[in-house]
């Protein structure tokens, strides 16, 4: 091992020891943030409590034009862990611990890079990425507009991910009229019949878009997640609710997509509510190809090899939506994220830490 990897592992051991599971997101401004403050001498450090366990730390040294962002929260552990998830285990080729891959390994590499260089650097650490309530990055973007270039850390096997899908979660409610199920029914009578009819039409709609593509991504991901309603088999259902999720391409108008789905069948749903939206990367559908070229140019200028686009969502999309040239880069493979005995390859940790140091030195 070289010295930079040794330092990265020392930081990772400390970071993994802090419980930052989300949920329950019982995270305050002490604990892991006390540790981080102590590792950032020479930085102007600002810690902000956004409520409900969402805490961010912005550390700035000098006058950097590029911002690194990484989240410190993890998913909950599971009973399948073979040892304590909060104690880092290092083998010949991997580091095992909760969040080691997603994505405290990147945070550790960034801390190692800060202490190996005196170059200009900006680092935003957050604790709310794994939940459906992203406060930290949104609040940062509302109050800071000085960074035109952003690198967001997620497990990408040390490749620059320039594009990924958006994400939309939607709740749909249908209204019918209760009655005896022995009689003939009109299409509007049963709320459950409406829900099933709409769901079948939505699946056909998603399939009809399978040939659309953007930057190596193909089609729309669509999932009917839950249908509930009705009372019993011999009663016409007076109400029903359906929840679905979809992941559109960066070139798709997300508002237009919702409207197309709402109008799929008659009668239209009684309610059609988007409960969560994450824009794609790049986020500007009308100029997606141009924004993709800008991100590629930034990655190549930093000597980072571009990788394939991914289906999973990241907060890089929020920075892109704010007008920043953004890509995703970090150690680890998404296949190990959120798994029992989660691990990151030592080779990836070493590569990422060296790259972070290279970027800081190159940008100074």
C-alpha cells in the first residue's frame, strides 16, 4: 500500500464507525462532523443543520472553481451482515463496512487528498441522499452559486458518469361507486377496474417508448409498485389507489410525460399526484446533448475516463438542474452498494484518492 491509500483507509475506518443510517437519520452536528472538522485545517468550514437529521458541511480552501460533493448517510444494515457493519475490515483486496462503497470511501479519499496538497479545494458533505427528502444540496444551491463545475461522488468504478435517468414517483387515485357486483358495470363504476385498466395502458405506453435512446440509455423504466382498494369480491370498489415509479431519459420532458400518462384512459384518474421527482443528468431536456458534451469536456480536461451512463439516480442531477457542468465519479461498484458486507476494492480507493489529489493540484 502507498501512503495515500493508508491515509484513506484510516479515514474510512473512522467514518464507518459513525452511525449515519438513513433511515432513521438520527444525525446531528457533532459526531462524524466533529471528526471532519478536525481533518480540515486551513479550510473555512460551515456546518448547517437543515433539520430532521439533514446536516451539511461546506469546507473551502483558497478560491476553487470546482466543487466536490459526497454524501455520508448510508442505508440501514441488514441481519445478513457477518460482522459489525460499523467496524471496517480490510482484506488483501477490499475494505468492508457499512457505507464503504456508498460512499464513505470517496469521502475518505477526498480527506486524504486535502491533507496531501495545499491546493484550492471546495468540499460539500451531506447526510440526506439515501432518503426521499433531499434538503442539503437544495439548500446549498439556493445560497451558493459560485461553482460552475461539480463532481458528485457515487460508486462508478472510477469512471466519469456523464448521464443517468431521472426518477418520478406518482400516486394515482380512482373513484367509483359502491354496489352489488352481480349487475352489469359501466367502465366508471369500479375504481379497481379503472386502476387495472389504467395500469395495463401505462405498461403498453412504456413499452411503446422502448426504442428511444440518449447517450447509451434506452427506453423508459416503468414499474407499477402498489395497487390497493375495494372492500370484498362481491362489492363494486368505490375507491382505489395505485403507486408507480418511472425513470425517463434525460431528453424527455418530464411534465409532458406525466400529462400523457394522466390522459391514457377514460375516465381520467380522480387524482394524479407526483410525490417525488429527481431530474435526469444532464437535467436540461432541451439542451441535453450540449450539456453532455460540456461534461465530457470537463472529464477529459481532468484526465478522467468517461464511463457508460447508468440507470440509478444521483444528486448530480440537482447540480445540473442549477446550471452546473456536472458528472459522477467515485470508487466502488453499484453492485456492492446497499448489500450485506458491503465492500469497496482497495484498488479503486487508491485510484480515486490519487485522482482527487490530481484534480486539486491541477485546478490550483
